[in-house]
């Protein structure tokens, strides 16, 4: 009964994906290094504090997700072994207690296409983020970030940026260089309206979420995104919409709930002939 089955070694070699999920899980077994063909590893445990050095032996690992299941638990810092797992393409360290991302870590993981660090305690991001030129998805929601690094504009492949629920005081002035960016999520960041107004957006934007930012007017940069299909402006302080919003002829979804709007501009209906617009206006006085 104490002997391993004869097929165990074969199973180890053939394992491509592994999920470890247990609220009592305190550590990842060092035997993880035996899984030479592993490409995806998911670790969900409220007491995980680090990853074993043997993870560096898993040379084919492409996707790594490590998150805590409990409030106030999880990683306090990025595991040092990650510097050696250079094969990674997707890294998810969300729902932990990270306060920083080491610059050296990002320099080691230049092949990342997806980075998720939502629900942590990050206050800043290193300028080395700009070295991730293959990055397509960057998820930063629910942190304490006050500014995005200037070098973010070097992430030319970036398609989705979610910085919602942070403490942003400003945006980089060179976001227009992100020519592949199609989705920009900035809900509940309380960015100064003057900063949003002067922003120069990439013309590739299709989705913009500015909900919950106490905006009293629609930022000018929104009206320059002529290919926009989805615009979310809920829970602001809008009292009117500009006539120019009617020029967004590609718009198929417009969410304006919980503002102070009494009427919509005529231009909005004139440009919708033969087109369907999903319009949400609940919670307005008009």
C-alpha cells in the first residue's frame, strides 16, 4: 500500500496542467520540479507565502496563477524564483498582499503577454514595465497606485489596460503611442477632470470605462475616439452631454446611469438611423 503505482513516473512526465486549491495549503511541494512538461500551474491557498526554488526546473511553464483565498492572506512579495521562470507568458498574482513589483522581475519576464496583479497593495509600478513589449493585457484594478509609469507607452502590443479602483493622480501624457490599445478601464480612479480633459488617447480605443469618477462633463479625449463602440459613464455628475457625442457613429453601448441628466442631445438620435444603441439612463432625473 506504501508503494507508488508503476505508472506514476509516466503521469508525472505527461502532466501539462496542475491546480492546487486548498484554504489550508501552506506551501507548494518541492516535487513540482519533477513536472518537466508542465505548462500551466494554478495555486489557490490562503496561507501560501512563497514558491519553492525547484519551480525553476519547470522550463516549459507558460501560465502561472497564484492567489490567496482569504482576506489578509497571501504573498507579501513576489517569489524570488520567478526571476528564473523566464518561459512565462501569463502571470497572475492577484488577491495577495504585494506592495511592490521588483524591477528585476519584470526585466526577467520580457515574454509576458498577460500580467494580472489586481487586488493587492501596490502603490507604484516600476518603469521596467515598458520592457514588456509583448504585453497585451495589464490588469491593475483594486490597488493603491497613484501614477502609471511613463514607460508604459513602450508596451506597443498592449490591448487592454484596467487601472480601475486605484488612486490615480495623473495619466502618462504619451498614451497615444499605445496604438493597439482597444480597452481602457479607469472606473473609480477619481482622476482630476483637468487631467482627463487634456489626455491624448490612442485612436484604436473601442471601450472606455470612466464610471464613478465624479465627472461633471464628458472628457474631450472621449470625443476624439471615433471608433468607440462602448462608453461607460455611470455614477458621475453629468448634467448634460455635448452635441459632439453624436459624432461617435460606431457607438453601440452607452451607459449613463446615476448622473444628473435631464435630456439627451438631439445629435445622439440623428446619428442612430438604422443602428442599434444600447442606452442605459436609469437613476437620472430626466
